[in-house]
């Protein structure tokens, strides 16, 4: 496929790398000269240093012959105009736009007939959805869900005092209950699939697949127990924080739609939460007070450790550090755990910071870049592929797809299938049953 990406920021570059790896023809458009030069060193594709919302630029990129145009610049207006020109004038078949301002959706301007946009992705909503999904399951780890199934993938960071440290995979499987598989390990920033003899080391990030109840028992065994979360404090009052608060305060206008998979709904605590928001900007505090009159809004700077004591924050079950500053989020979440807050969720914007936060034993680390990249990739790869998840910002992906009776794979044994290089079949879901496959499956 030929795919044009407008915007060479972290999201645009991540999309470009993934799509180039899949042998797609990618053209990257970036107006900023320095960012365009940086992109030339990072991705192997044509780069056009020009404004994307210009018809001449799109013609230079041959948008009329492209299969997709994806506009992910930092400007909603540029993204909308770019998609409108591509779809309306150059007849690009499918367009995707990153839109942050929810007011555009309220006006109806994003309607396909008006905007020419086929798929809209909102960074703040997708990030908030990722955070809320993990909290609804106890905030023990990041969680990957699979449709119509109780199967999950959870990540587990191995600390120096972990029960798993210095044990091999085969021994771990014999000591822990139920059917599960350590599907992958991220070590020193690189992903690999372990063998039975692979020894688990300190600072490894494990990706474990199994049914939810089995994973609950495994996490309890290593000291990560699910707890009821009723009292929540949110650090930061931006749009992401507002979406999270709206959900937990049971607002009807919440933009979030949680994954409603089998076995998940009945486990959720449906009670309305007690939510406190701490924001250092006074004008934003006034806005938050009008939006959430039932919540306590505190005008304070959490970089002052005295605020934690003055506001008795140690009595809360969970802190969500969701400001625009990822370094501040990490420090806030780590300190909150130190003073006694049971669980901590931290928002970051890069894989390096995600790895750092995991080493500080922060319970859940959400990378906002992944939250927006994954929905776009799912849209592009639509069909029998149900879901796609990147693993720890590496080249590894977990792909869920439906096998039809007409597929060439149907009826074959796993040992007879020639999978692509570096591909591992980690699970089969058949009639709601979870199967760890072997060669005879």
C-alpha cells in the first residue's frame, strides 16, 4: 500500500517505522525543517519538507494515487484541512486525522461528508481509555485484552526481590498455578521470546498470557494483589484527566467506551468513585470546579511534598499522574507510593521514560504515543485482524486475528505451518477455550 503521513513527530515517526517494516510505500510530510532532517536519519522513506495542508505539497506526494493519508501533526486545523484536500480534491480513498479538541466533534464538522475524514483519533480520549481500563482491573499492570474472551496479556517487571528472579521459565511454570505462557521478555530494551531454559533476570519486563483468573493468582503470588479502588486522586487537570474524572464520576457525557469483553463487566466495581483533582493552574481549577462540582478541586503544586501531607493523600487508594510533564508524573507517582498510596498510574510519552517508571515500581505506566498509534494501525489493517498491540515500543507486536474455514491454515497442525521469520503462535481461543498450542495443535 501507499501511505502518506503528515507530521514527523513521535506519533508520525512511530507509524512510519511500523508501516515501512511491513513493506508499505510511505511518504512523510513535515513542515519543520529540523524535524524533517531528524526524520531522514530515523526512517527509510521519502520525506517532503513542506506544509501538509497545501495542495501543491499533496500533489508532490502523489496523494491522488495513495491508499491512505494519515494526518497526525500537532494542529487539529492542519490535520482537518489536509484530509479535506486529499479526500475532496485529490480523491484519496481513506483518510485519518488526529483531533484533540472535543469541540470539533460537538459541532458535527468531523462528519465524513463535511470533513472528508474517515477515521478520527483523539489522543486524550485514547490515553484516558487505556488508563481507565487498567484501573478497572485493579491497576496491577498494563493489560492487553482480546475480544469475546477472558484471555489477557499482562506485563510484569521483575524486581530484585521478586519470586521469579534467577529462575528459569520451565521452573516458573511448574511453581505457578494454571495454564499460562511467558510469551515474551523485554531485556535491555530488546524483545525476545524465551525458551524453557531461559533464566529470568532482574529488570526483565515479562509479557504473560493467560485467563484473567490465572493471571490474578500469578500476580498475587509475586505480591501484586488486586485491591478495590474507591478513592482516587488525579495529578493534573488537562483533557486526559478530565476524561478520566468524567468516567469515574459516572458522567453520562463521558467520551470513553470501555472494552466490554466477556468476563470483564461483572468484575468491575460499578460504584461511583471519590475523585480529587490537584492542579497548579488557578484558571484551570476554576474550569474543573464548574465541570465537576461534586469533586474536590485543589489549587496546589505537587512538586511541594508538603501538599501530600496537608491534604492527607496517603488515605487514597490510587494516584493518577496525568500532567503534560512526564518527568513530573514519574516523580509524583513514585513519591505517592512511598508515602502510602496503594496504587500509582503514570502517564509518559516515550518508551525510555516508560522503562524508567517501571523500574521505580510504579504499578501501571501508560505511553500516550502507543495509545494513539494502535487505533490507527488497527484501522489500516482492518479485516480479519481484530486487534494489534505493540510491545514496549519494540518491533514486536501481538496480533489477534480470526481464522475462517476458507483459510489455508484451517485444519493444519502448527508444526506443518511455515510462519514468517521471528513469528510465534502464543495462543488459540476456540469456542471461548484458551489453548497454549504445541506442534500437534
